[in-house]
C-alpha cells in the first residue's frame, strides 16, 4: 500500500543529471516531497494507491532554475496586496509552465520577493522556490534610465548608494532580512553625456565583503568593459548578463573570470528582444547578438559556470524558446543547457545537496517534457508537468 504523500512518475525517459546516461524506460518514486527511488521500471515498484503521473514516453529531468528574473511586473510587484489565486496564476503562467521550480529574483521592490516567498511557504500561493537579492545597489546618481521612478510603491532612487559605509550597512540589513544574495550595477546606463556610469570600486568591494562574510553570492550588471572590470576587481561572483558593448571577449579576460570562479547568466534573448522593440536594423541586431554568443561560447569553452536566465519580469517575455535557441547557436549542446538549468545553479548557489539532480533523498522537483531535448533543445520548453516538492504544480492541457 502507498504511504501518505507517495507519487510515481512512470513511462519516462529519465535523465537524472546532465552527465548521466538516460534510463530509457524508468520510474521516479516520490515520498513526502523527496525522491525515494529512481531507476528502470523493472526495478522500481509502484506502491498500490500511489498517485501516478504518466510521462507517456517523455523525458524527465530535475526542476529548472531561472537565475535571472525580476518580481516587479504587476501583479507580482505587490505580493502582499493581491489575492493568492491572482499571484498563483501569474507564477504558473510565467514560471511553472516553463518548468521553473526555482527562480532567483535579482532586483525588485524592497521586501516584495520575501513577502511572496512567505505566502508560498504558508500555502496561500502556488509557486516556485524564490531566492532574491531584494533591492539592488545603484551608483550615486546612477538610476538606470530605463528604470521607472516608482515600482510597486518603491522610489527606485533609494537604491543609489554614496559611500562604502552606507553600502555595507544596507547590504548587512538586506541579508539579515532574508536576501539570498546581493546585486550591484557595475555599469549603470544613465544616458546623456555620461552614457554608462560605473560603480565606485570601493563601494562594490564593501557590498561583496558583506555578502561573502555571510556565504552569499553577488551579481553584477556589467553593461560594458568597465562594468566587467568592477565585477572582477571587487571579487563579485555572477555576471548577470553578457555585455555586447564590451565587444568580443579575449581569452585572457575569460580566463580571469573563470579562474575567479565567476558564473555567467547570458540573457541572450534580452538583447534580441529589446533591440527589435526599438526598431534597430536587423544587421545591427545580428552583430550585437553575435557578440553575446561569442562571449558565452568563450566562457563555456573555458569551463565557466553558465546559468540559465531570461530577465523575465523586466522583459515581458516568459517563453524560453528564444533563449534556448540562442544558447544552442552559441555552441552549448543539450547537456550543457540542461546543466545551466539544473545542476550548475544548484551547485553554485549552495543547493546541490537538495536540488539539481534526480537522486534518492533529493527534493522531488521534477520536469516532465513531452519530447527529447537530445533531439532538439526546443523540447526543454515543451513541458507536460512540473512538480515541486513532489506536488504537481503545473499540468499542460492534453494534446495528441
């Protein structure tokens, strides 16, 4: 007989980890939110009475991470104000539907992501695991031109910092209040004669020092070569974007970043989407996106940690097809893309003992795909079921 909380995913092609050989016809048994067994269907018995999720020959992988989102578009910008079902619907269509069981919010109104996380934990809202940097750090007079003056009731200029002491105190406060990391703008696009305003290096170092003392990572919005230098010289951890303004990355620069254990979130689709929205000629779009793909290719070839992220919530584009295509065009095969979605972020952010793979004892965060991403990386976007903690949190409309 089934125990309370037992579920089995059956008739599945299982890819337990990016470097694992697929199990052609396997079963994943879940008990009380954790993976109890995984293996060939002939070896894993399904208890009588267990809930059954039929993969119908599809591929089962670990739950996906989106390592660059923003919880600042309505209704997610006011997590305490909206009804639970409103927030649940938006989180489902924006993230669960695409297989994301963990998202990293890397700048949103102060306290907002933490409030949303609490409501999910309390069962008021259905959604992914949320990690957050809370409020970002802008240079003095460095609110980016594309950031509105007000977001979710928050005056965005309050994110500016003027001294290392001020930055250090705020960094400490945000971490104490529940932030899982911090984010600074190494290069803020302010327009006018200045163009891109770099973060003061001493301020950047102050933020990084506080984060590292707490065992947390620091994201940097780079924009250009000077912003990348701020990230490297401050000992920050994650480039939140590629940086077409910096031009192609030479091997020596990439080596410095990889040797420093930095990670890269490409957000390739961001540049294509934004330039086309502004009516940039296609030849220029192709050139700039080509630069970002070269940066990803060089970073990946050097062994750097590539983390999947889309900048969803800043861009009103949640479909992952374009990002998957561009990453593949940059030379990442299906296994490396799977790594960027699962094992790499879980390890980089300190969750490898619970997430990122399908193995006994780990959280039952799973994605059931209709097809096989080994045949076409677009299959990573064709999600049949998403499970978080052993619960089905997204179920696609059945189609033949």
